[in-house]
C-alpha cells in the first residue's frame, strides 16, 4: 500500500522559533491533511489541502500541497508552548481511495 | 453539532469478556471509520462504513466486529481480546470517503 515518509520524527525548540515539517510519498494523493494530536485526545484537523500547488494558512500555520501531488509541508511560525503535540500528515485519494494514509508523526516539544 | 462522541472514554476488560465501543455523530456524515492507535504511532485503519455499509475491512481479526445501526451510530463489538489489543480506539466520520475526517477523543482500552 501507499506509505508516507514524515520528517523530522521529533523536534525540540524554544518558544518563538519557527517550525517546519514535511511529508513525501512515492505515489500521488488527491488530498493532503495535517492533524495535531494531544495526549488523551483524538487527532484534530489543522489544515486540509485539495489542489496541487495550494498554499493555505490557518493563523500561525501554513501548509502547501506539492505540485507533484507527492508531498506537503507544514510550517508553524512563532511557536508557543501549547503547540506541543504530535503532528500527523495524511493523504487520501490516488490508490488509497476512501481511506487516509498517515505519516509516522512529528513529536513537537516547545521549551518556554 | 460538529463532534464525534465516543463512549466509554476508558475500558478495562478481561480476555473472556464481551464489550462494545460506541460512536455517534450528528453532522450528517455518511462515512464512518474505526482506527486503532498505539502510543506515539499513527492511527491504523480498521474499518470503513459508507452509507451504512461496510466498504473496507483492513484484515482485522474476527474478535473485532463492527456494526452500523444507522447513519449516526457506529459500534465496535469486542470479544476474546488479547493483551496486545490494548490501544486507543478512534472513531471518525466524514461527509464522504474523499474528504477530511473528524475524529472522536477515543476509547482507551486495556485488556488484562
């Protein structure tokens, strides 16, 4: 099946720093999604991308759908302690019709 | 109502017990999902229901039995589980199978 390579696996940053993480795939997706998960909770959707080349912002978050449809990145600007959590990319469409394929996650730690 | 509600939040069961996990959404979504998640790993798809019919079963053992009584409800019946089945079980829903999914907070299952 399709696989997503998400990097980095973990990040330890100081409050105020910018963060960047990305996902790549060997096959195309029609939709890229970015989720954040905090301990004891389910993943929460941050940004959804539906068109190749699309660049979308949500507050301090910016994500892009790569033009090859095989990659996506998520940037967080001016990080704050509540940004702590696990960030997952997910793709759907292509050969994974009707289901989400998740990346392995990026564990973000923000030091005050 | 933009939530997916899962009950119970925590469940401890013996290997000979029978229990059920419940999921409810009132967003009019026609696709519903069960995922299994181990600590610090991405969610793994178990089942997909589309328009109340099972459309994807990811080769899940028969000790897990899904049921979709109506378009708002999704159950997961558990029987003769093993300790390795201990995990966070997440329910999700989406408008259809091609768009982003909304997740519930999950049921933390411990098999003893």
